[in-house]
C-alpha cells in the first residue's frame, strides 16, 4: 500500500490525497524532465467535472489515462521520464505513474520491469505488477528471485507482494492459488529479511496461501519456526493469523498453545443486551483452570455482524494470551465500540458474540444492535 503522506487532506480520505494540488505536482515534475509536456492542459484535462465523484483507484486510473494523452508515443521514453520524476513525487502521485505501466506497459516487458523496479522505491508497484505476473508467469519468476536479493528493501518487498496469490484491491494469480510451491521457493529467500517492511509482505503472502492450502502453510510454519531466527518467528505468527482466527486445531501447538485446554468460564457478562449504534458494550468473564498443569491460552472473541442485506458476517478480535497455572483464575475484560467508521458501517439486528479459546468456541451470547 502507499505510504502515509505528510499533506493529509482534511477529509482524512485516501482519495483526497489526489486533488488539483497533487495533479499539478505530477505535471510540474514531468514538465521539468520533458519541456514539451503541456502542464496546464494536462491538469485541466485531469481535474474535470467528474473527478471529485471518483473513488481512489478510479482517480488513479483517470490520471494515468490522461497522462497517456499527453506523454510521448514512445513508451520507453515515457518510462525514462517517470524514473526521473518519481523521486520528487509522493506515494499516491507515483501510484498514478505505476497505473500507467499497468494499463499500457504489458507489451513493453523490459522497459516496464526496469521502471517498476525503480519506481517502487517511491511508492509501490504491487498493483502494476499483477498483470505481468499473470501474462508472463514463467518470465517473471526469475525476475522476482533476483529482486529478492536486491539491496533495496522496497524492491525485495515487491518480490513478496507481487507473488501473492490473492492480494488486496487487485487481480488474483489463479495458478499460484492452485499451486503455491513456486511462491514458497521465493519466500524462502526472504523469510529472515532484516526489514519489517519486507517481513510483513512475506507474512501476508503466506496468509494468502493459507486460505487455499492450510496444511502446506502449517508445514512451512513448522519448518520455519525451528530455524532459530527471531525475524522468521515473527513472520510465522503473522502468517498464521487466518488459521488462528478460523480455529484450525493444527496451528495452535506451533506457538505453544495447549491442545484441548481444560478451562471453565464463570461470571460471563455483557454490559447490555440492547446496544445503540455509536455506543459500546463491555465484556467480562473469569477463566478458571481445570488442569493440573499450566496452560497457554489464546483468548479471542468473534462478532457476527449484521450486514446491510440482513445476513451475518463474522470477524475475530484478539483479547489476550495467558499462561494459566494449575487451579488458577484470571479475569478478562474489554470494551467493544459500535461507532460507525469508514472501514465498518453498523446495521441494526440480532448480533452474536462467540468466546473462543485456542480456536474452540466455549460460549456464545446474542444481543441486539439498534439505531
């Protein structure tokens, strides 16, 4: 994803990073490199009457298409212009340049690959690279293996992000969803990367793979978890988050959590059974050990949200990790907000909360959400 920008818009919306000011900046930097570029006409053509109604990716695509109207017909020359302009532009502005490559670069493999490698340092080419991975899979894999050994963390991250079978806001790579072994061979080179930026991409890639091949990711996690590298340990835990949320019983022992823990839930309480949208609810309970040894517990809860169409959609939230001694009791509490945000709009109806310990639902409670 693009990095955070300093000139945050008042709306707080990502799409509003791309406005007249940012389009003017693109025009100025390209005009600095290419004196024949018509800056004023480009800005006016980009910021037309419909621009304010467009969402983020629509704005990016619109700017890229307008660039195509004003840049030279020589694709290689356009890439040379981009590579000189990119260091002076922000992440969202560079995303528009990357979209140009995505839209118009597929028939110009060498120029596009060289440009993406350079431009990803100033934004991200994770979206632009997807069509190349799909059309040129065999040709791209050696490129990604080279990038995995690059000295620049942004290039190494692109190797991990560009090979994700699923990804976010982008096309899936169906061949990797069916057979992720070529991806795993690439990730082996990045599993102990010193950069957190790269490690997050490796973990996200493995998390994608786990949705179609859970046993293969568990096998990989077991192998990586014993290599004695703290960076790899972090990747393994982050990569298995979907397996943990789904309660896959094979994943918990990898992290030392007790299989089939013996615990009793007492004094479980939701602060209210009728909650208004915009308010919050409190959850509390005691966990009592029924084992004669210590138990390591992953304590989560799952909310079954009511969607706009009336159906329920579950989402898991982490509560705590505890080591509970023999015969011991621990009190757990949290507060959950139902305030509407850009990432989640709440709808009235009957919701359900599941309490989950080491992947197993141990208790469920219904409550209603109202306007």
